[in-house]
């Protein structure tokens, strides 16, 4: 590790849009740190280790590059992992702690993801992508859109994000039903929703929208059994985490047209491979995990990251 008088080396990973340095004032680190930004993504752990070996601090954007035990154990220079978001399950916190590596997080607010969920719901229901593509090629009115007013919105998860999605659904004149492992009828009612069983949610909902944290209990929560219960006119929306839905089962349901369509922003593997089936299904609206990619949230992420690094440097200098 560098001595306390030497500048530390900082790696900013997966800055896909090349905006990290413009989202915060990194000049406050001048003389105390050297910042290197990487715009590409490395999936191979050996390549990640080779890239990060010279760095004292690694700044990760959400779960884009997992900091696993296999990676952390091979980075003897590393002393700080600065992650965006309030939590990051892709960081092996125990492995970091064992090696004296501090892990810090930033603030977060859910508005961008809530807005993205509704962008996907509306675009899927009204066929906006198809209509725009037709329009650009000279076409005019190719399909009949689906209404939301008077329909049923089924929410898997009714926490901060799910509750906000519920309020917007009510504004559209939708009936809102909800289910999660810990949800009670009283809590659902307080959010303006009706508690139903998991099975009834999939049977009744015209739109099923997922708002759960990925955990051992939610991984693979939605598969063929649930998709089979859905109406053939219903749609599945996932802005939460890809592995909550069994990917192969969703692909089969869409290929067989068991449901009208799906709209997703999250995947088992990210970035999604170029030849993945999700990229060619005509009844799937898919976006590249941009639910949290917004100006205000990025500014919050990177400002807090710089503040976290400054705090760590100050503590290091006084030790």
C-alpha cells in the first residue's frame, strides 16, 4: 500500500456513459489521489484482477462489477471499495473485512426506478416502440393498444417503490392488488392496495410488476407455474432484479405467447450477451438496466462517492 504521503490510486469502474468526472467535483482530490476512469466492462475475473491490481480504491457502480472473494483476495493493494447505492449484494463484505478493506455506500432515492417502471408499463401496453418504428419507416397505426383504466395492477412487493407504483396505478384508475412474503392485509390497505395470495395475484392482474429485493427467498420466485396462471392478455414487468424471474421460463412463455408480453430492465447476466434470445423476442420490451440511470441520481452517487473518499483520506492521514 502507498504511504500516507503519497497519492492513492483510484479506479472508477463501468462508467458506460463517460460521465463520472462531470457528475461531481473530483478536483477536491487533487494532490491526494490519481483517478482513472474505465468506460468498458470486464466480465472475466482474471481480467478484473489484472486491471485493479495497482489501485488502492475501487469505485463500483451498483452491481456492474461484482467484488467477489475470488477478486478481493487477489488485490493486496486495495483498501477501500466505494459503492453507489445504499447496499450492494455483489460485494463480499466479509472477504473485504478480513483484509481490512473498508466498504462505503452512497445515498439513494427511488424516483428514477418508479418512473422507469411506469415508462415500461405504458410503452408495453400501448406498443410505443413498435408504433415509433413503424412511423419512422412510413407506417401509420399498426396496432390496438391496451387500456390501463379499469384494469388490475398486481404488485409483487409493496415497499417504498411498490407503494409509489401503487399510487400511480390508482391515479390511472387501476385496481391495485399486492403480495409478498411478509405483506399483511393491513399494510396493503394502508398503501391503497388489496392483499391477495401469490396465486390470485397472477390470476387476476392485467399488469404484474415486480418490486422485491433479490434474496434467497425471492430468487426464482416467478417461473412457469406463475406465468401459466396469468391471463393471455396480461403483461409482466420487472425493474427489480433479473434472477427473481426464471429466465428460461419467461422466454418459453413469450415464445408460446402464453402472455401478451413482458417489459424488463434487469437480467441474470449484465451486460446481456449480444445473441441472447431476449434481444429478438417480438413481444418483449427490454432496456439495458437504466432504471437508476438518471441525472439527479448519478449526481448523488458520484458526489457521495467523492465525499466518502475524502473522509477516508482524512481518517487515513490522521491515523
